[in-house]
């Protein structure tokens, strides 16, 4: 029981650091107005965060592999506290960008270490459950953190969110210091060894599924709040309800994706979720001015978008079970890069075309993800047929 509570402590802190990443999308219009930049420029705060996360995390994890895991988590949270403090006292856009870089690096390091430590705490036979518990914390940051952040920002000020996160992160450091034992560092997996996996065509294709899927998703999610308010015409209160419902649907979608992969098979479930995802985004653009239509489409979008994640993870592990940890780490980096590119493309679409066009642009990104998916499944099928042929001859 004590061990399980330690895992839950890490999950709660994961909710905290996850909220710092996701909440920006829910308050983008308020940040834009306060900082004095366009919606498109404010959206690039998400790009900066994701690029820093994707590029910096593997480097920092490799460089600090010999440090005690508790020490590394405490260091990450200390810098996380500083990142939130800079956000609160920021006086302009450049300062805010710097704060997002710091927050991204700290979140990336803490996430990887928390997943590792939770598996160590749980022990054999319970590692999967422990990791799922940590990931649940991140899912809850989307379900609860974003809509609650929207309410706080609308009622008080958007900086109050980061003031609260910073205060709680300081408390989290004290909790980790008292609750978690010291643990040794890990054997270092060189970055060169991790990147060597990208030379395998099928693995690179599979990773590109995550990239394009997230590009399409982020193009519209980055600007979902101004889309719902300015195009659909929802009120502040309705947007908060919509974001909360969106989070619930994402949780259900993730569960359904894992179930579908087991029962219907990975190719059918993954291709189906991508096709439906793309179709829903087109419908959101077509019916953008009708809240009665947009609200259920929003829930369906979240459901099918987030069902892709667990399917991808299962597929990645099936391709190279012995390198599962490295592959999932690379997959996370590709997802973060997709978020960065998606936010950047979304900003270009908003500036060059219209806010309503982001649905169509997002659909194109998701549809592109189908191409590497089809090619990857084809390669897997050919490989399986080749093995069967050799076996039958023997």
C-alpha cells in the first residue's frame, strides 16, 4: 500500500507539470491580449515548448543518467518553480518564451524519471499499472487542468494559474524529499544508440505516424479557444464546459483505443481512428458557426484523436520489444515535434487564411499520417509472410 501511494504522489505531480504544458491552449486569447501579440504569435509559445521538450529532454536525460533519481526529480522541480516564477513576473513576449523553454525541459526530465521510478517502486508484475497511473496524471491535466485554468484565468488573471502551479511545485519538492528514497542512477543509453533506430525504415515510418497525427491535431487544438469563442460564438462559461467535456472524451478515447487494438487488431483500429479523426475536423470547419453541431463534433474529435495514442504505443513495442523503452522515448519526441510544427502551421493558416480554416488544415495533417501507416503495415505483413515462408520450407 505504501508503495502504491508513492506512485500516486508521482501521478499527482505529473498532473501538475502536465497542466503547465496543456493550459496555454485554453487561455491563448487572454495571453495574446495581455502580452500584446496576435493569436498566431501567442500560439508559437506551444511550438517553443514542444521543440524544447523534444530536443532537450533526451540530451538532459543522457547527461544526468548517473545522478540519483530523487535528486534529479528535485532539481527538475526546482527549475520548474523558477520557470513558473518567470512566467508570473514576465513583462513581455521574449521573457514568456524563455519561461516556456525552462518549463518544457523540466517537464520532460521529470516525466521520464517519474515513469522510471514508478516502475521501480511497483516492482515486477505491477510496472505496467504504475506507468499507466503516471500517464493518468497527464491525462487528468487535460481533463481538469485546462478547463479549471480557463475558469481561473477568466475570473482573476491568467498568471494566477502559474502562480498556483509554482506554489504547488514547491510543496511537491518537500513531499518527494520526505516520501521517496534515494535511488541510484541508471546505465546510460547513448543518444547515438537511440538515434540509430531511425535508420530502420519501418520504425521511422511508424514514428512519422505520430508526428503527422499530432501535427493535424495541434493545428486546431492550439487555437481551439478562439475558434470556439470567435467562430462558433460560445461564451466563456460554455468554452470551459466544452474543454472539460473534451478532456473526458480524450480519456474514454484512450481506453477505447487500447481495447480496439486488442480486439480488432492494430491496423484496422489505427487506420480507422485516423480516417474518422480527419473527417470530423472537416465537419468542424463546415459547421463551425453552429454550436449545436460543433459541441458533439468536439467530443467525437477528442475521442478518436486520443484513441490513436495507445494503439501507436502497442504497435511500436510489437516492432522491437527489446528496445521498447527507447522507442517510446523517441515516440514522445516525435509527438512533441508534431505539436511544435502543428502550432506553427496553425499560426500561418490563421494569419494567411482564416481561423475557421484550421479544421481543414488539421484534417490534411491527419490524413497524411495514413500514408506512413499503410506503408508500415504493408512492410510488417511482408516480413511476417517471409518468416512463414522460411518456416514452411524448413
